[in-house]
C-alpha cells in the first residue's frame, strides 16, 4: 500500500502539519506564509533565542513584520521549537538551512546533512521532504535521499517523497517576496512532483515545475551565477575605465538605453551576501566531479577576489595625492552591509577592505545605522561610530562602501577632507572625491 | 572666425549635405533615414555594384525595403557614388565602414584609416565628422582626429568637429531599427556635441548624449561584451548540463520566471555575426596598451573558440552510438546563417563546425534558404542543397545549426536517421535526437 494518495489529499486540503527546519531569512518568511495560508506550521531551529522570539511574536528578519508573525503565532497556526524529534508530528518537512562555503571555498554540507539525518530519524511513512537550500545539482537525489532512506529505513516513492524547490528570497526587496516570486519545483518522480506542486501551489501565486530535482537545483545556481559573472564583468570594466579616463557610470546609463539585449549591472567594491559569492562555487565543486572546468565562474571569482585589494589601492592612491600614507591614516567607511538598506554584513566587501587597510596600518571606523558591530574575517572588531561633525573632522578619508538611502551624502562630502566613492553615491564630485 | 555657428544653423535647418562612407548594413539604413527626414545624402562606397543597385532603387540589405530606397533615390534626396573626392560637397561626414579582426584577432583599422584619410584630403572648413563604426575607446580622438588634422591642415574645434555615435543595428529585428533605437552621441567638446545632437536629433527618436567620444565608444563595446560573456556563460553551462543529465533549455525557461535580476541567454553552437565575436576584442586590444588584462573577455573568447570543436565531438558521439565514424559520414547542416531568418553567414559557427567535420573525413552538405553558397575559413566551398526526401535519406546525420523559422522541423526529424539539435529546434525529441 502506498501512502501517496492519502498524503496528497491531506496536503491539498491543508490538513498536514508542515515542519520547517531552519528559521532564517528563508524559513521564517516561508513559515509565516504557509501559516497565513491555512496550514499548521512547526518551525524547528537550534537557536533557543529565535524560538523564544517567535513565541513572543517578535520578528528578527526585516522582511517579516512582527505584527504578521504575531498574528500567526497567536492563532496557533505557527509555533517554533528546538526539539527536532517533533519532526514525527509533521507530514511535510522543508529544509531551509544555510549552505555556506568553508575557508577553502568548498561547500559546507553539514547543515543539510544534519537536517536530513534528523528528518530520517524521526519522520514517519507518508511524508514529503522538500529541500530549499541552494546547493549543487544532484544534492537532493544523491546526498539527501540516501541519508533519509538509511536513517529511516523507509523507501522513496512508497513511504516518502522528495523534491527540490529553490528559495529565491531577495532580502529588502519590497516588490517581490515569497508569495509572489514564482516557485520552481522539481520533484523526484511524478508523485513527488504532484505532492510538491500541490503544497506550494496552495501558498504561492505561481508554480514553475521542472522535470527533476537536479534541474531545479541548477535553476537557482544559473540565476546567481549570471549575477556573479555580470557583476565581475562590470567591475573589471570599471577598473579599466578608471585607467582610461572614462566614467563607467555614465557608460552604463547610456548602454541601458538600448531597448533589447542589455541588462545593467553596476560596479562596486565587490560582491557580498549569502548567495552570489557562494552559489556558483557549489556548482564549480560538483563540476569537478564531472571532470569539467567552469572557466567563467573561475574567472569571475578571481576578479571578485581581487576587488578588496584593488579598493585598498584606490584609497591609498587618493591619500597619496594628499601626501598621506595609509599607515597612520584614519578612515571612515560609510556602510558595511553588503547592499543598501539591509542589516546584513555577511561576505560584505566593506569588511574585506577594512582588513586590507588595517593590515597597512590604517585606523578603520565605520558608520552603518543598520549594523551595531562587526567582526571581520581577520578578526578586526569595530562598533558603529555615530556620525558627527567631530568624527568627520578627524578622518583623513571617508569611503562610501554601501549606498544606504538614509545617508546625507552631500553633507558628508562637504565636511570630509577626502572622499573615495565606490558606489556612485556622490552625484557632483569635486576634486577631493575619487570615484570607482 | 569659427565655422561653428553657420554649421549648426545649416545642420539644424537640414541644409547640409550628409556624406555617408560605407553603404553596408549600417550605412544604407542610415542614409535612407536621413534622406527621408529631409536631408540630402550622398552615399560613398568603393563597390560599383552597390552604387549601381542604389541608382536602380534596389536594396541589397534586408532591413531596407527597395520601395523605400527607390522613394528617396527618385526624389534625389539620396544618391551614391564611388568618387570619394565628392566628400568636398558635404558638410557632414559619417563613417560606417567595417571594423573586422585580422586572422590574429587584432583590430583591422585599415577601413577607418582609409575613410579618415579620404575625408581629411577632401573636406572643407565647416564640417562635422561622425564615426559610427564599432571600435576601441580612444579611436575618435587618438586615431581618427590626428589623421583628419594632418591630411586636411584644418583644426578641430575651429574648422571642423568630431564625434562618436555607435551604430546599434540589430539585423532582422522587426521592432527596433535605426530610427527608434536611442542614439548615443559623444562629441569632442561642447560644440561638437551640440552639432552631433542636432544632426541625429533631426532624424532619430531619442538622443542619448555622453560626455566624450571615448565614453560613447565604450558604451557599444560594453553592450556587446555583455552579450559575448553571457552567451559564453550559458554555453559552458550547457556543456556541463549535458554531462550531468540536465536539460539546459528547461533550466533557462524556469530561471526566466524570476521576476528581477535575470536575463535569459540561450546556448548554441557558438557566437557569430560581425559584432559580438569582434567588438570585445577591440577592447582587449586597447586594454593591453593600458597594461590591463581583461580576464572576462579572455575567458569568454576561450569558451567560444572551443565551441565548434565541442560540437564536432557531439556529432561524433551521436554517430558513434549508431556505430558510425565521422570519417565517411554524410552530414547535412540545417542553416548556416549566424542567427535565424537572416542571410548573413559571417563568423557563423556552422561554417566552423563544417570545417571541423570535414577535417575528420566527413562529407558536409547544408540547406539554408537564405544563403546560396558558402566558403569556410578553411576554404571548403559548398552550395545550398535543396531539401528533399531523397537528400535526407542519404544523410547519416542532420545537424540543426540555425533555427530558421521556415524549417519544418518535425517533418525533417521524421525522415532523418539521426539528428543533432544544437538550437533546441526539436520540441519532442525521440531516441535518435541528440540535443546540446
């Protein structure tokens, strides 16, 4: 007897309990969405802090409003726990754990491994398992599925089903969020696909089915590889334009007037965040297993890697014109988040540039209203400096590393002795402003 | 006394005669457009054949309709000549000559050089010279201008003015053509800019001014470098997907559902035409002069270079499954134009694949309703084969190299023994169809 038909019926009529493993910037919005759409959702996370905040209806993810979270918590549609044995209560399990790289840029699969083991240990027959974490193609079938079968003793296609459905969250995007971003779904086999389509279709505006988990895995990586490659391309063009006396920003604005076949990317001090600097290297990793060398990703990674160093050189060049050295200079970095108007400094190029200038003997400060303190890769720890005339007066150089919209750029430039603008923040630069 | 004000007035009131050097896919549409807009246009080309066809109102460029050409020729708004001394009759001169690469992928600047020399020899004070040929940044100022000043003895900014305004022609594009594609204009100095804006503004819907010729030169190269890099990226992804059992076409369709931050490019046997395979290498050339290594372009070029060879291997693999060798096989290539529905086979990957299979002993045939005969880089000359049941029966393999919309793909596949589909032409492939 197969558990398929009863499970499909229960998913369709929203009578399943959905367990979501990992309550970060992907899991929390997804959990509140499913809860709003009539499902009962159990969030599972190792962090007692997150679980407690959820119990209090207090959101720690800027894309989820506390009032919305409180609504689904109060109605008991959503609760959270640190007790992973409660997986046994759920008929649907969705994995939203991180997939970072280790220090050698190798995929760190330990989070998916742990989540899969937990599910395998506790899940019962009649379960759908969906992986949303961005990872290399073949992960669902060849990494997650074997763990599930081994730990559970259950059989795929009879007792349980798996699919891959990539998260496409864009933190800070006010127009597009979990509910209205089309959801790519790749089930392993027709039954898994039907279960997954029914599940997500009950909560998300548009479902985009593909023929296999590995195709779905590749979709997400293609999207982010496209971004990595194009940001690296425009960064390289910006460096060349700097040497040739061409304003890259003007060039991009003009190129954008082409009514077809062009999409604008903007240069900056480097890529950041938890997707674009990481995802393509998941693909590079698995490609090696197929004896395949991904030259475009490799080159793009190379350009990105050198950006913080190049930006340090830019700052050095600007100081040099004022007959100052990096060594001993006081440098204020405006913005350390990896993109404007968000509170996330993961993989942020600003932190890497801070490491570079500190290594040369500079004293680094930063101002970012969204980020109270930072700790860099090299262990430099700094607290947010309040912006004041006094602070700006003591700085040898102000560097715009993130273009937060709250920055009063004109007023900062007016009071600064020297400005290095890596984000095209300054619209009418005078001679003390150096642009990327 | 400066010639500026009278020239501006004459351009503005359309009382200038415009000389257009080079009457190819850029110059001919531009000449007919200016003529339609009330200017008197003199086309100059070294080819007596083109000049004669124009005199007869017979268009040889598919984007220009003969009826339209005949209209402006009959009204005497447009005439053509092989006599470059007639440059002396013109107050505006526009250079639309080719900028190819030589066999060592170095810019062949001889056409711009010849055009500049001719203009320098014959132009009179009170002239605007606009370069439209895609070329590396600094060409207008540092290559063309010195030739003009030396040959003419005239002085820029007093006797004559120069600008760069990149052609953005997309052959075969029915929606966008010379008149409604925004025109980027970069004059050398404010007067040149004003003259150029006035000239093009009288004929083209939207003018996009940039601050210098070199910025305008970079705009065009950025646009096409973006395309080269993205086509190379997707081709590399396609090759990997082939190894991993993933359908790249399905992946791209799904990625396209992302409502922001993604633009779809499609894989194929390689890039072709007179822009994308060439323009980025103009930039690579000048970058060397600035001691700068353009890694993205270099890598993209590397991937593109290997595509014909990889496609030969695909064909070989398909034949091998039927226990056939390339040596002695008869292979029919469907389409040799570099893109669908046009009659241009310049730099077409199909020709390079033909060279590859012929080198291995295969006998190559092609069918392309738009191209009566071809001669490859390696000197293979072929005539278009009429498509018939008889022809298809004698072929060991049919390869879709260009997806002309007139092809009856289903019927061809039905009659073929073996199909290699490099363009996603076959929508429901059976076991005899091999896809990229």
